[in-house]
C-alpha cells in the first residue's frame, strides 16, 4: 500500500510559517539553490503573471493556497503566509483550515508533508510571542511534523559584541571572543524556545538554527537532515532526500541507512 502511495506522490510539499521579515524566502532560495524569485501558481495549477507576483512579494502578501515553485528545483512546492504576528483571527482560521484540509486530504499531490515555523533571532527578546503560542496550542497538524527554524541567527553576533563591551572588554577583545559568545547566546535562546514550546499542546517535532542563509553558497544539509528525521514515513524521507540538492552524500547516507 505504501509503495503504491509513494508512486503517486510527485513533489514534496512544505508549508512555511512565521513572522514578516523572518527570512523565509531566502531560506527557500538556499534550499532550491537559486537566487531567483519563485514562480507562483494558483490552487488550480495556473501560473500567476509575473507583474502580479512581484506586487505580492513586494507587499509581503501571500495567499496560502498559492504554490511557490523554483525553476531550479520544481520537486519542492512551498506554501507561504503573510507575517504571522500581524494575522487577524480570520487569517489564523484560514491557515488552520488549510493545515487540517491538506494534512488529511486523500488527494496525494495536495498533501503537505512538513511545516517549517520560522522564528527570527533578530527578535531574540521576543522569541515566543502570542502568535507562536496560539499556533502550537490550537493548530493540530496531525501526522504532519512541525520543525521550528531559528532564522537569522547571525544577528546574535552584534548582540554578543555589545554584551562583551558592556562587560568591560575592548572592541578588539570583544570581536575576538564574539564567535564563542554568539554560540552561547544561540544555545541559550534555543533552550528557552524548546522549554516554552514543549509545554504547548502540540509541540514541534524538531528545532534547527540557521545561519549565513544570505550567502549563496550556504547549504541546507542540517535542515534537510532534521526534516527527514522527523518524518513518520520512510517513503517521504526518501522523497525529501532525493529532491534536495544540498548534498549527494546525504542521498548516499540515507540509501545505506535504509
């Protein structure tokens, strides 16, 4: 049954949630090894004209039903939302209904396989807001795993420098020790987020800290591994690993493991 089901799945589908300016589009570009904007299709598979696409991307608005596909890797289909913290009750309900419908649908090529929830470290002083708490307590995703992505972790470098300077170090000394301090801060906030969200009704299945996503040569191996590791079905693991372009070695590793 699973093998027959697998044959009918054509693409790996991911819902991406989070605040505005959380670096979501940049992450998707790195995943698909692209610097281009995605093509956008409506729920019926019709391409939306480029003029409309650029307008919606500039405004930061996305219809959650729209499919975002990169020419460099059409094996991935992404769904995005507008900034989560600004969402009205109506927008939350729309997102929740989309998750429920696409997690339970019998149409295999409309099924979402994973959810990435982005929390930017540029807002490290407000890592878990009412929006995150509402999602993880009210949105039951069924067997679709949710992975929390700590995005823009590079922003903690400046925080590290400031704290070291406040501790009495010179600028030169602060810069020398900033890397270690940055890692310490990232570990602290990751632990804080885990403790908080693991107390929720529907906690995430995994956590990943992402850095240097603005650099075109940055790979997404850790993100791919973490996502694959929380998949319940082996055939979805295989689909994800075969679709990703971050690492041939990752494909070999999973082939040998299975």
